[in-house]
């Protein structure tokens, strides 16, 4: 016979599993911690700046110190070129267009 404590423990494990499954689903769709703007497309898709996170909306990899120089993490593109590409193709480069998704409503930058 399971004791009251054991029942309680089993219930909390089930709840934690459900939470974990929900987080996994969410993180596939979007990063729940994201609130920093992407330097390329301005959507709020990064959880931290300069940590090589890839933006799901434009596919720019957030490499530090690339305001003016070519980005090794982004096939030697400049941020300026990537921003122009995003305006034209909806991705940081034409070949990245296949990997991007539409922004979630909460990722859109404030007007
Ligand atoms: Zn972006």
C-alpha cells in the first residue's frame, strides 16, 4: 500500500513530467525565455545577447562584436548585409530562407 507521502511524491512527479513536456513543446515553437531583440531582424527571439543563439525568424547567429566586421558564424556576412537580406528575402541570407519561421505575436518588436 503506498503511503500518503508516496502518493504525493508520485503526483508531483506526474505534474513535473507534464510541465516538462509542455516546455519541450514550447521550446520547439519558440524560446520561452526570449526577450532580447535579434540584431538582424529586431524580433524578440534571443534569451541573451552575444551568446551565439540562432534567431528562428531570420537565422542570424548572434555573434558578439559584429556591428562593423564580417561575421565568421554567419558565413562572413556583415550584419548590414544580413539586415538588407532580411528586408528582401525574410531571412538573413537567401539560402537560410528554408530554415526560418514566422515570428510569434509576442516576438514582434514594439512599434
Ligand atoms: Zn532575427
